């Protein structure tokens, strides 16, 4: 109690309104092989369209990975994805040599200070062949942007349609530059309606086409000796020539500005060759530069922050004072613009089990990564064991796995399929943090106009996520109410009732197609081999929900006193939450013990706090018995119903 010298009223407040926070149990986690996107970095994906935009379309080498993720997104809008590093996967670069820059952390740690990547000025943002479509053009100063009277025509016989002209000096004229000509000799009276793009330079012979049309030669005959104006090929993509920024000018510097343009040269990204993807105008060579709004305007930092396509890795070696502070610095560079195509990018070969494990390990820390449903994609026994280890160590996630492709796909005998599946799973560890399904579904791949077999585990995790949306995590995801699988044309293995009777005791949840009723998950067992409440997925997910929510709320008890007030406060938080879960049919009864019986003097002296929470979980119906009894006319039902 606060000290008071004289009589008065002291007002104090204690907050006893804390409640158990809502926790998510429907966030998926997936790692696999993709053709684009950052490597070994968790990316949040909310739709199949976003999956395509970030990680690319599927092909014949990675469709199982792609559709495992995409199928989950049919049921949920919350998926965390890691693109696994693949052997020989590299980013395209302006040096032509593939360089591996995995993600933002990799760039920050190894290249942010101007560390050369294969002696390249620019590197594609992501590993893969998409980067081979890119061209980066830099206009370093006003002279590079535009030169009036660059040279003169030295050709006395030009005619309409000519595609080659001869100039006095071809030095400094580059492929891609835009040329225009004066109407009379030795004047600057240029006809701005007539532009030509340079397609080739051979000493003083310049090959041209009409710009922007890209075809045809001269529109009119030229006067021998007339002036030639040269412009940077992307002059019309920016507003004027680079010069000196206000920031640098105020600090007695000069010539710091430049333009950077990123182009889809081959059309492999946008679908249209020559499409300008990104433009960075009037960015600065000064390391401390700011734009008029006070934002960082140092060009590699601007590219780092905004670009979806490139990394900057080193300064152009021909310039000087790159990356110096603005004060008193005059920045110089070559007068000619640079336009460099990127090449050498590779998607890499098939991802290995070890590379896949490294990617899934990004999800291992429950404190920093919030996920609940681990999607295996294509499976091997080793891969499944790795995922079970992650789930068990986290204690807040379940791994969803399928058998190996060869066990069920293109196996003509269904009994052989059944036995293959049983044999495969028999070697997998017992765990309540995993769920086994029976195989693969046949679905349409609209990106390649083919039908493909894809593992079902993405759908199984998706059914759990959808159950959370329409009911609660403690409801079973199986059956005709919540267990209908989407997008299945047919199943590779469609188990009969007799086969399901063999699969289910072996911890395998059958997925079966029923005529007129759809394809349905027809089991809700976990991979736990011993009889227990935790051999059901709804019970395991109930406890994940309770443990996650209550442990989150319990953090507020840290560093408080272990006395009856704190213990009562804890009970007052937990018990209403459990009553709410009970009201929503998740549990049938509960008991919270948090008092002096389990918080003894020894416990208190060890700076510990203990609570025991006893739960009677609700159980799902797995077996229905219907008895039909025929009776004689005139018999009372009271006589026979007992």
C-alpha cells in the first residue's frame, strides 16, 4: 500500500479481466521444390494465385510439391511455404555466371556491402531460369541519357527503307540506343517524330529499325553531314535526364543521380518481350542520400527494398566515388549507358531428402513460427520421420503424410496396393502428432492441361483447416459432413469396405469414393499405435488448442508471486475458457487444480508454479450399430424393446 502522511483515500486498480486469447490451429506449413521464389525462407501464402506468383507454375518435375500446397489452399487461406534449396540451383547474373543468393538474409550477410557475386553488377532476385529473361539498363548521367550532335552522317546515298547508315564515328553508339537525324547538314533541327533503334554497330556502320515499331528502315532520305542525336534506349521510361539531387546539391556535391530499368527481354516473365518490369529513376550514388520525402535514395538500398526481380551486387568498375557520402563529392561515371542481359540461372535438380529436411527445419521453433498443420507432399519413410520429429518437438502441430507414389499409382491390383500401403506405414514411428492417409488422387492440372496423380496429404491438412472454420478443431475432419475431398477425379487406390477394415487398425485413414456422394476421408486416427484417447485426430487437436491457448495465457503469470492471489487469478482465467470449450462440445468435463496442494513450499522455493488440468475429451463416433427387429402384429413394443 502506498505511503500516506495524512488521512485520505487512495484509489488502486487490479485487472482481473484477462481472458484466454484465441489461437490459430489452421495454419499450414509446407516445403518443397519450386521453379522460383526465395530459397530457405518462410513465405506466407493466402491463395493459389499467390502461390503461382511467388513460386511459379508446376511442371513435370515438381507438380507433386506444387499441388500438395495448392490443394491445401482449396480449404484454407493461411499457408507458410519454404522453397527448398536444390542442387545446382543458381541465380542468373550480368556476368553470365550463375550465383546463388538464396534470400534477403543471404544478400544482407554477404552482398549488401558491395560484395561481388561472380563479378556481376546485378543478379536475379531468385534462383531459376526466369532470371535469364532479364536485362538491366543503367543510365549513369545526363550525357548517357542524351547527346545532341553525337556524330554526323557520312553517307551520301541514303534512301527510304535503308536499314544501315554510315556515320563519321560509331564510338559511343550502343545497341539499343535511339537515334534521330537533323533535317539539314550540321544543324540540331531534329524531327522528333522519326526515331530509330540501333540493332547493330560495326565500326561506323549502324544498323537501325524504326522505333518503337521495331521494323522498317529510314522513313526519308537523309542529308549527308546532318547531325545525329543519340538517346538512351529507355529514355521515354523516365522523366528527363539524371543530374544532381537536391540532397547532394545541398551538401556541395554533384552528379549523383542515375536511372535503372529492369526489362523482361525475352518475354518469359510477362509474356511480351521487351516489357519494362521496374523503373528506378533519379536514385543516387550517394550512400547517405535521401529523397524529398526523407526516404533512403541510395540506389542499391532502393533496389533491395522495392525490386522483385534483381539484387545489386557491385558498382560499375568504370565509375568513381560510388557509395561515398554526399558531402563535397562529385560523382563520375562512364558516359555510355550500360545494358546487360542476365544469364546462367538454373532451377536446379530434384530436391534431396537432406535439402527437404533443412527446409522443413525452418518450422521447428514453436516460439517464433506459428503453424499447426505440416503437409508432407511426396513422401519417403525418412522424410516422414523428420516431420514427426518436428511435430513432436513443437507439440502444437500434426504432420499429414501419404504413402510413396510407387505403392499405389499404376499398381493394377487393389490388394497389392493395400498391402503396399500397410507395409510402408508399418515401419513409421508411432505418434499422435501424425496422420496417415491411403494414397493419391487424380486431378486436373490446368497449368499444363494434363491430369496428374497427387498425394492426398495436402487435402487431409486442408480438411482440418476447414473444420476449424466451420466448427472447431476438436471436431473430426472425417465423414460426409466435413471430410469431402475436393477436386478428385478418381483415386489411385479406392479401398473397399473389406480393405478399409484392414487399413484402419494399422493406423491408416482410408480415403474412399462413394458413388453419388463424392470422395471422403473415412477415418480420423492418428499414427499412435497404442490404444489411447490420443489415437484420434480430434482429441489430439483438442489438446493442441487447449495447451497452446492456456500456455500463452500462462506467460502473464511469470515473475508474479506464487501465492493464493496469483493461483486464484490463474483459475479464474482458465476455468471460464474450459467451460466455453465444454459448451462447444469439445470436452465433457474438466478440473483445474492450482492451489497449495501442488504448489508446496518446495515448489515455491524453486521459483516454480504448477497447475494440473484434467480433461475428459469428447469422442467422435467411429462405429454405428443399427438393429432392426420385426415383430408380430399386436405385440406391444414395451414387451420387446427392453
